[in-house]
């Protein structure tokens, strides 16, 4: 990675994000690729982008949305940040970068923060680069909605509100209001009632709360990241989870993502695509 290119691209991405709303209403026609957690797995991310020929595919009524958790655990967090930033810079009206709990507010850090070890190589510029990376994270989108169909978020729906207008300003109300943290850290559960989350933040969101949120907002599904599954995706009630990486720490043999028609009424699992983890010896898929 060229350090100068990284800082220039990140700066351009920040300027785009600063001028954007934190909550986006997606178009009701076209096609959307949805990518889940990446966690520094640049190899798998590039395989997804190359398989779908994303750079040439984007534009018109074609869009890409990332569900957050770009950094930590994997070997190339900064490479991932540069790649998604380049996509945003090249296609600012067609690329949407959501915030994950690993890009969360500075007062609620996720662990481990292993991407910091990558910033150290900038030497005397490391502090400035670290601040730029954190500012980039602070500017990321909170959530998105496909009208009549799905709520897209990193963690899950908030329990503190069902109002999309309040969700849109959740970043402004943090830390006095818990909505932002709930959306970044919560998980779905098959149980009907909500409970505290063992992660230390957020909740296990029960089916009753999920169904109420979806009904009040005329939606059918929650599409989110934040959890790993062997097949790269999982279904819990009306929630689809995407896990788009294949790092050894998770042990999942497949990574998953969506290629979703924006005018669909079918279950999102019908549009799941999977990549088999590469055999590092033979290079075969």
C-alpha cells in the first residue's frame, strides 16, 4: 500500500461522507449488492468485487452497500478501508458505507483494535492518520432502508425507538440516547422477548420487538452483519445475517453476500451468493 494514496483517498471519502445524511433511503428499483463484515480480509473482499465486476457494474440503478466492521482481526484493515473508500470516491451516489461496532463511537470501543498496529507504520504521521481514520469512522452511515422491504444495519434494530426519523439522528444524540449503540451492538434471538446481550452492549432482540418494528415501518426484513455463520449467512426469524469474510479465527468455509433486486418481495435468502474459502495450497475455490 502507498501511504500517500491511502491518506489522499481517505480524505476524499471523508469529504463525501461529511456531506451525506447518516440514514439513507435506497431506491425502489435496480439492484443492490450487500456485503457483510469484512474485518481486514482484503483477499475475500476483492474476490467478491471481482466476481461481480463491481467497478464496471456500479452506476445507473446498480448500488453497493457495506454493513460495517471493515477493520480488526484480519491482516489488512487499512487495505479494506482504502478499497471501500476508493469505491465511494469513484461512485459517490451508488456506494453506501454503514458503520459497524468496530467503527463505533470513541467512548464505546470494540476489541480487539488490531488495526492500530497497521497505523504505526506511518511513523511520525501515525497520530494524524489515526485521527483521520477515526474521523472517517465517525462519519459512516448509521442505517439504510429499502422502502416496503428491509431495514439494513450492522447490529440490529434499536429498542429505544421504532421511529426512522429518530434513527436518522441517532449519532447526534449519542451518548445521551442509546439508539446508536443498540444498532451497532445488538443481535437477533429466536426468543419472543428481549434480553441483555453478552457482548456488554446492546440487546438480544426478540421476535416480538422485531415484528413490531417491521410492522410500524411497513417493512418485511432486517438485513445485518455482526455475527459469523459456517455458510456465511444465517436466518433468525425475519432477520438475515451476512458474514462476508473467511478468516481462520471464525473458521467458516464460506463467505456470503447479497445481490438483491430492489423491487423484490421474495425472502432475501433467495439472493444470497457464496464464495468458498480459497485453498491456500492449490489456489482453487
